C-alpha cells in the first residue's frame, strides 16, 4: 500500500471525527499562532530599536578631547585642547574601519533674525561637510555647506527645525541672513526633523556652521572639542575604536606609560545592549509560545492514544483483512502529522492575523519573518511525528485477534 | 482450474504492492465443481496450540489434523472452549500453531512472519465476523474497497470490483449507505462482499448469523450457499447452532481441543427453498434507514 493511499485512509479517518480533529488541532493552532505572534512582536520591537539606533548615526563613535590638567586642576572631558582638526583628518585618512569623520567645535550664543532672537539649547556646532553622512541626518531643504565653505571658513549656517520655527515663524529661511553672536551668517539649509534624543533633549534646537568658521570667527581657537566618527559597519566600530586610539596616541606622541589624552566612545555598545535585550525578549516570548506548542503536541498524543484505544476494533479489522503493522503505524503517524501540519498552517495564519491586530490596536510594531513561519511549520510537523509515534507504535503492536475481540 | 492456477502461482515474494498480475478478468469466474480428488486447499497436520497464561499452560488444541478441499462448505461446531475458534484463527492466519504444520495451497504458512501472514490474509482469506465488523461512518462501498487498498489495486479497478461484489450480494443499490443505515442482514452481506472482493482462496465465517434473527440468518446463509454453489467458493463456517450447520455440506465437531466427528451432511438444507416458502416480507427501504 503506497504512501498516497495511506494518506487518503488517514484523511478519511480524520474526516470521520471532524469535531475531535478540529479540537486536537486547536492546541497546535494556538501554539503555532502564539509563536508567530510573539516572535512577530519581538522582532517588531527589535526593528524599532534598530531604527532608533540608526537614528544615533551611522555606526557612530565619538572622540572627545581628554581632561585639561593645569596645575592639578582637571577641567573634565573635552576641556583639553590637544584634539585638532588635523587629528580628525588623519582619522579619516588613515583608519581603514572609518567611513567618515567630522570635527565638532561647540559654541554658544544668541541668534537674531529681524526682531526675533533665540539661543539654541543644543548650542552652535562647528562641523564639516560630512556631518549628514556621519550622523545619518539629511537636510530637509536647501544644500548642506560644502568642503569649500569649510576650507574658506565661510559664514554659512544650517538650522534645525526648532530654530526655524522660532526665528522665522513658518517663513522660508533659505537664503536669509541671520546674526550669530552679531556676525551675519547666510542660511543654506534646514535639517530634517530628528526629535528628542534618549535624554529628552531637543536635537532639532541646533545650528550647524563650518568648524573653521567657529574656530576662527566665533571662538578664535585652534583645537576641536570632539569628533564624530562613523565606522564602515556596526562590527567595524570595535576595530575603528582601536585604530583611532592607536593613531591618536601616536599623533599625540604619548609614551606607553602615559594615559590617553582623549576618549573614544563607541555608541554601538549602547545600541548593541539595547538590541541584545530586545533579542532576549524575543527569545523569551518565543520559548513561552514554544511551551504552548509543546502542550499542543501533548494534546495530539493524548487524542491519538484515545483514538487508538477507541479504534482498537477498527485496527483489528484492518489487520484481519491484510494491513501490515507498518501500514497501521504509518496510518496513525500520518493522522497525527496531518493534525499537526494542518494545525500549524492554520496557526501561522492565525498568528499573522493576531500580530496584525496587535499592531493595529496597540500601535506596536510587529514583523513576521518568513524564517519564523518556516520554523513554526517544521516544528509542528516534528511535534506530530514525535508525539504521534508512540500511539502509532501502540496501534501497530496490537494483536489482530485481541483487537477484533475488543469491545 | 483457472483460479487455482492463478492463485497458486503467487508466491510470498510477489505479494508486495502491485507487482502481481491483477489484470481485469471475469469477476469470480465460474470454477470447477468440487470433486473430492482435487488437491486440498487447507491441510492441518497435528496442530497443537498452547497458550501460556503466566505459569499456567492451556492446551487449546491437541494435534488437530484436517483437510478442506476446493469448493467445500464446511461447518465447524463445538461448545465454547472446544478449540474451534483457535482452529479458525490458525486457518485464518491470525494466529500460528505452537506445533504442527498448516499448508495453505501447498504453502506451509505455520512459520511465516507477522507481515507475511498479513499478506496471506489479504490475498487468500476472506473474513466474515459475528459482529459484522464494518468500519463505522464509512460507506458500504468504501468498506468493500478496503482489502483492495491494502493489496494496492488501482482506483478504477477497485471501484469496479467493489461494485461487482456488492451486486453479487444483492446490495448494488446500497453502495453509498453507511453501516448504521443498513439492517443487520445487509451489513453482514456487505461484510461478505468485503470478504470475497480480493477473490480469496477461502471465506472464513465466524458465527455470521449470531447477531441476526432467523429470517435474516437464512438470507445470509443463502448468500453463502449461492457463492459456494454458483462460484465454487470454499467456505468454512464456525457456528454453535446445529440448524445453521445443516446448510453446509460437511460438519466438523470439536470437543476439548480435538476433532470429535467429521462427516458430510446427508441432506443439506437449502436456504433458497426455505426463503421461497416463507411469507414474503414487504421491503420498506425507509424502515432500514434509522
């Protein structure tokens, strides 16, 4: 008797007990559905954390000047004047893991346009033309200032959205002149909206100018406060960190017994931790759902055992008219696998529907990955084989005479 | 000896799915009338059966020797515990003798494996049980198809032969009925159709009238007599009713695990004639469908 016919026999047997078959499948449906929905929610959460991470910049590292130490008084991170724009250029040039780097020169001061004035809470930042790439922060309107602007210390400014709202009250700022610490600057671009950072600070309340302009025209300094560096990939942030440290130690001529006069912070550390915790959450949800799938499997075993006992006479008849033990075993195995497979497929649909409903109702992101669907279906088949084997074996081991006599 | 020729050519090695010849041939081609010189289909020689129940050994059969020839209609009688059921189980290849040999068409089946016995049952033996033993919630046609499923008969052929078998027992119009929509007699006739659909060497009927009223019993015995008379099908019938045994051509009486008597029936009863003498019953189809 071939597999196809055994399959048909098994399907007919299941069809004879529709209600019971459906109830048995329900365990698997709920199990698989829970796995799909839970993993969907977990992966959705993970994806939204990933996008927040991306918001921080492209695999970003921050290099800060170290603490100034004048006669024992230490000024804190960034106060030292040993980090220069040349260092940043060297980082860009010589570190293979680095994609782009921009110096940051911080300044404060009042902005004036017409009869409006405003002091940006995130300050005035002097940066170079790579800033949009490093921070993954494109402009919304206009053109970011160019390398030529930086080289010539041009008085140009790029405004955050909050500044535009406060100085221009909805008017078009591009091409307008504003005054920064009483110097006229031409507005060339407006940054796209970034919103709050994780500490609640308004990132859009900022003005960007070329760092050379900030150094020469606002502050008259030669050093930079910090550099934002973007590595070529998330993994490369670690090698970039090492390359930058080695390079700067060499450039600053630090002996091996001297401490670094700078800090290199890897933002990916934070990002990775957040990502890790969301993955742990996903696994946790999946394993809880997996337990319910296991319970579904036990349900199948239970029903199959009941079914074998209840159908002892049927098994006896089948054996008497010539079914080999193997055929009986196959029949019951196929029955349980069919229950679990059909249950699994319905469960996938159910899980996807549940995930969509949850994301609609609770405004959570959910993400159904094809892999989780495949794993859930494969797993449900394995559950069917695993939990169906013992009942099937029990059926196949029956003695036809006893089975026929069974009341 | 068309049937003999075909059946005896099939060796166990050929019993695997679909490898043997199952070409369309006249269903239950009319066979030669039995003559006592023909080769025995079934030969039991010194069969012993001992059951072990813990430490206790129960000697169910004490060296039975029995021959059944093609075309015979044998009734096996005896009180319960006489060994008749054990003998039937051994003949039906459901059980193996502890000692002794059982030749089914010249093949010694007493030492075959479980799977080989399953194949022999499928091909050579048709069972009819006291409790009908049809699959519930499965149509008469599908019940009859079942033995052919395990033989690997192709769908078209299977359907055709199942219908023919049902026609033969007079239930061609009931093919789609479920067992619970059929009367006891009809269910037993479906069981007979199932038993003969693989063209077995022998039909074994275990108390086939035990659950039937007397008129239906006669009807079922008529089917058996018809198959035996018109199609030369060999039938062994276990019964404890003396009346029923009288429809057979030969009666073997068991007692205490031995054959006590083995003799031909002088004047077998004819179910057909008895049915003709009975007052006609108004057949009401609706009544059957409960």
